[in-house]
C-alpha cells in the first residue's frame, strides 16, 4: 500500500482539491491511503475561535466566517443539493454546540476538540470529490484508529492499540483520512502536535507496512535551505534517515520531527515531492549516503534564550540541572540548544504552549534568570569551517556552538 499526505497548502481552495486528483492520477490511484490536513489557514482560524472562547469574546462570528469559506469551496466542487454540504454544516454546528455546553477549563482539551474539525471537514470534502470523479475511496475517521494518551495538543501514540486498529484495513482499497488527530481512551480528540499530519501519515505507513510514503509540498523537495529564507539553495535528491532526522530536529520545516522514526524502523522509503509539479522526482529519504556532506542551512524562529545562573557562585551541578529539567518537563518547553559554564546554563527554548513566564517565575525562586524573547536558532549542517566567517556577517550572535559537522548560533 502507498501512503500519500497532502498539506493545507495543497487543499487550500477548489483548484487545490482538483489538483490533488491530478497528482493521484500521475501516481496511479490504487491501493493507497491519503492523509489530508486542514484547508489553507483553517487551523489558525480555529485557534482564534478557541482564544475568543476563553477571552469571552464572540467566537460564533468567527465560526460562521470559516463555515462560509468552506461552503464557497464546496460550491465550486459540488452541485447545490450535494449531501456533503449538509455534512459540512453539521461539523460547524458541532463546534458551536460543544463550546456552548463545555464545562472544562482546560485550554488544551478545548483546543483539541475544536481545532481538529479542520481536518475532519477537509478530508470529507476531498473524499467526496474524489468519489464523484470516480476515484473511489472510503472515508475514515482517524480517531477510530490512532489511539493516544490524554496529553492534549501533543498526544503520545499507543502503538500497540493503534497498530491493531490499522492492520484490519483492506490494503486493496483506497482510503481518505485526517492528519494531526487521534483519540484517547475516553474517545476525546487528541492532536499530535502542530504540523502533526506528516506524523499521522508515518503512523499509518508503519502499521500498514507501506511500500512508501509521499508527502506533497509546495516546494520541489528537501532543499539545502528554505528558499523563502536563503538564496542559492539546491534540491537534495536523496538523503539518509539520520540526516533527515537531524535536519528536522534543528527546525527544517519541510519535515515533521516525529515522522522519520517509525519509517526508519521498517525502512519504508519517504518521498518529499511538489504537488505543483508531481512528475519531478523530489527527495527520497531512505538508507542512503548521498548528499551526506552537503552543506545545509536551517533557521528555527520564535525561540527563547534563557540564561540561568546560581546566586552564590556555586557550580551548576547535577542537582541544579535536575531541578531545571524537571520544570522544563512540567511546562512542556523543549530545548533546542544548551550550553553550560561553571556557574550558568544557557538554554535556547521552544515554547509551544506559552508557558515561558511560568517557567521563569519558578526558576527565579532558586536562580538568577535572564530571558531574551523572539530569537532564532541558525544551524549549518556539514559546515565548511574554512569559510566559517561568512555565517556571522550581519548577525547579532547571542550564543554559538561548533562541533565537527555542525555550526549553531542563537541570533536576535
């Protein structure tokens, strides 16, 4: 079985939906499972709905606006009396109904129940459109298959139960389902982390022992740098799982960090290709040593730099590190880079859940802390150290770290 994943940019409008069919025709639409993200910027819009709900502002107007946008797209794809229009309306009614009756004070719980609707709606539209043009498929609710714990907004997969659920799928048929979502033991929706649709596709690929996984992007493949941020970048035709994992960890947005691990375990080839030019080969990620020493550039934005130091000039010792890491885990803040001296620890942090001030307050009870917001982590993989000076030009470097293959600097 083949697994295809289409992101929000590929299904942002009616023309995008139609283009998915063109892509599938080039790939031979048979024995496949399609994972689809929410349309365009729908996730951002639904996040605003959740924020308005907690701020006690009018969220129903926002829901109505999102609904109108989707119905406009469906009007360009289906007849006026097509049953999918009523199904789409029900999804939006369910959002309002849930928020009116909700009693939970948990932002993360409410977030997952509301924001996940974007994938439910886009996958239903795509599935119905493909069926209408004789690309026959079965629509699946991913929450019936991917089971997780109850860590809302960043669910951890129960692999044993998930694999048991997914293995029953008939590999001779075609399916359309959602990325980004699963469900916990109480059948509440749990999302897998922002941009987690790639990970969903990898989960299905792993459990179905897929022939390969292809993720369709608006770029030619994995490049030596994001073309929107760097000049003179080139396509990497083939890279190893290990190199792809390193690039994803450092912030290469074209690959979700969790995607590679399940694929590597079963050596399932992973392709990144352009939905704008589907006949081009793109990038293949597999067991490979091609492009192993090619210089690549990654910019991870929206980071925080925190300096933690002891107040009595004692060494930053194991007990200090243990305490600091326990608070990082408590507030679900991830370390992108760390560096310590005798009496201080510098941390470049990623704060997905806006908990940095809570962390800072906790640590300030025990340490001196200094926080610099809105910094970026610039990483050069396979750097040519003979020309290292060029990387510093025009940058305000707050922290740097150099290893045999990698140069990293936190810049403001």
